[in-house]
C-alpha cells in the first residue's frame, strides 16, 4: 500500500515536470521557428537590407534621370545641340547638308586584318 502511494506521488511529480518541459519546449520551438520567431526575424532583416540597397540604387538612378530631364528645360535647352544629337541618334541628315568624306589615316600599303 505504501509502495503504491509513493509510486503515485512520484508519478504526479514526474507528470508535472514532464508537462512543464513540454510547455517550455512548445514555447521555445515557436520562439525559434514560429512566424515571429528568431529565424523569421533574420529572414526579414535580410530582406530589409536588400530593399535598402535597392532603394539606394533607385535613388541614384532617379537623381541621374532628374538631372537629364532638367537639361531639357526650355531655358537651358540648346536647340542646335538637340538637333545635332537627334540626327546622330536617328542617323538622319538634312537634304541641304554637305557630307565630306575624309581619307582614312591608314598607310597606303596596309591590308585589312581578318
């Protein structure tokens, strides 16, 4: 009789410890692996750093584009330069343009390399 009482008492004590260990394990697992756990926090931190780099790159690209747009302002726009650049970029010429072909600077006896 005393053995069964002792066994029952120790079993209750062991069950309480086992239950406490299971509850602690549950919370520790979710603190590490959960949606708001340590690993999720590290993932979000890496994504944030990548987004910051992308933001910096986008900011510099935007500043460069804003500078190019500012050069197209009517007060600072040189129409002759604009026409010249448009002709170069589009490979057009005016019918009234005179084209002068210059001789190349290669020696007369040289042959093209292949």
